[in-house]
C-alpha cells in the first residue's frame, strides 16, 4: 500500500466500524445507545481528522487540511446515514 493510500484505507475501516456500531448496540437502552453512538462518532471524527497529518510524506499542508476537512464531512455523512438506517432516536422521552 502506498503512503498516500494509507490514510484513506484507515479512514474507510473507521467509517465501516462507525456504520456498524448502531446495529451492534441495538439491544442497549435508548439513552445508552445514543450516548455510545455520539461518543463513537466523536472519536471517529477526531481520528480521521488527524490521519492526514500523521503521514510524513511531502504532501503540502493545504492538501492535508483539505483531506482532513473532506474526511470530516464524509464522517458526518456516514454518522447520519448509519443513525437513520439503524433508527437511533435523538429524543428518548419527552420529559
């Protein structure tokens, strides 16, 4: 695997794990499920945003920042899509 492809491959694995997470925690209570799902989304967002800066290649800083922003956008889309597909409720109860 080339040095340029490593961050994308690691991010893809993290996105797959993020998409699978709400399906794996389906038996938890609503509050626990939402807390764990939000925590997992935040962790993956942090990890994929740092990935382009770990590589010490000769890529310019602007390119790394662009990659980090695009990774963050894709993470948001995956997080929202997985939450919608797994029927994660934002409000577990009204009162």
